[in-house]
């Protein structure tokens, strides 16, 4: 047990919010508490200014209670600026910093010559990332990054070994350009033409493309085939995993999407694009099937392969579930204990 508290900064669930998005930091904080590690968290506010002020307040107010702070690093400018401010305060207070690298856009920004990320990395005492994608990338830049997976509580997921894979698909992400929901609808159009019993659920937080996606379903004759249930809770996720048989991931860029691991844990075979860190999670033909970015034809063909070849589908489902076990909290907690012990 770690005697001092651990400060974890990021975005956390709000008790008053109608929709709570579970971030990696929120999951880590919950896991630490389960393992009798006292944590201080900030912030529960979604507004940028309030989140920044909450974080600075926590850094200063609780400075005598913690020695180590965990801070996420993302690629967007507002998030990067927030990280810059709080880590500089932490350094001024002589605190140890664990920088968690999450932003899938970071490699592209660094390759374009953004040196500010190097300065942020050098400020940290330890660099961690949820997949080998960042580990390999930053090794080439002479930075040591430890892989610590985003934790999930496997006991909360009911694995279902479905014997028959039907043309029932679930897509789950926010309706923004980076997650490419338009590709999912192009896949849906192909599926509807091939399978009369095809259905798809597009679940996730509302975004600027939500209304456009609904309009496309209506104009292309998919209104009765595609539903938009909105952001779904954990219980709804379990229920939908029982109703749908394949999970598709169309992200244009990402690091280590937890949703992929979640549906592996639930027994749904995954068909995903080979962008960012996804190929480091989905091993093509082993733990899932991969296609090129924005290639809806190839994704359609891979889905058909799962539906029409039971042996391939069952092999992928079984191997994916075994792979997902490394994301269980018990395994992830062991890695965090090692890091925290090193920073004492």
C-alpha cells in the first residue's frame, strides 16, 4: 500500500452530468481506490477554464498530501496547454510526474516538427502509454515509454461465445470527423443490399456529424436498418452486445480505443481500420480483422467473411478474448505498483 496519496489529473465523471464519459484517468483512479491507494482527482468540470482552475487548485491545495501526480498528454492544443500549465506547477513544487500519452494525433504533430511535445516529455519522470504504438514511436525518438494498458474490470463483462454470427453490427464512438461515422454508413449500405436481415446500431456521444448521419440514413433507404441510441451506459452496452454480433471501428486515428477491448471481452469479433495504434491491439486474422483507412468495401468483405465462415469467426472470438485478459485490472495494477514504487 502506498502511504501518500496519488494526484490524478484529467477529466472525471460528474455526478450531475446526464452523460458520463469514462476517461482512462477515471478508470485508473477507480482501480487505485479498489486497491486501497488514496487518490486525489481533478477535475469533474467539462469546461476548459473551470477544468484548468480546478486542476491548479488541487495541485496547490493538496501539495502536502501527494508526491506523485499522473497527468494525461493529448494532441489537441487546448489539452496540451492545460498539461503545460499543470506540469509546470508540479515541477515548481518538486513533485514526480507520470505523463500518460493518449492522443492518437501526437505522432503526426511531432513528425510535422512540433518540438513542444519533446519539452513536455522531458519534464516527466516517467512516460506511460496504453499500447506499444507509442512505445515504438517514442523509442525511435530516444524516449523510454512503459506500456500500461487502459484497465477494465473483466468481471463486469459477460463473455458470449456466439455460435452463429449474424449481419447485426454495432459502431460506438462520438459523431465527429476523427471517428469517421460516414464510413460506417457506407458499410451499412453494402450490407443492406446483401443481407435482408441486416441491422446496425450507431451508439455514442452526440457530435457535429450526428444530424448529417441521420439524414444520410433517411435519404439512402437505411432508416429502418440503422438506429441511433445515443450514448449508452455499461448496462446498455451489455444488452446491445447480446443483440448485435460484430463490432466495427472506423477511426481515422486513435491510440488504444478501450471500446475495442470491451467488445472483445463481450465476445463480438472486431473489424477495424489499421490506423494509429489499432494494429497494435487488433492482430489481423488472429484477434480481429483489419482494413485500410476509409475502405468500406474491404470492411464489408471482412464482415461477410465472419458471417459466412464459422471457423474463422470462432477462432477470432476465442483469441481476442484471451488477448483482452491482459487489460484486466489485476494485471494493470501490478504494472502501476511497479511505477509508483520506483518513484517513491
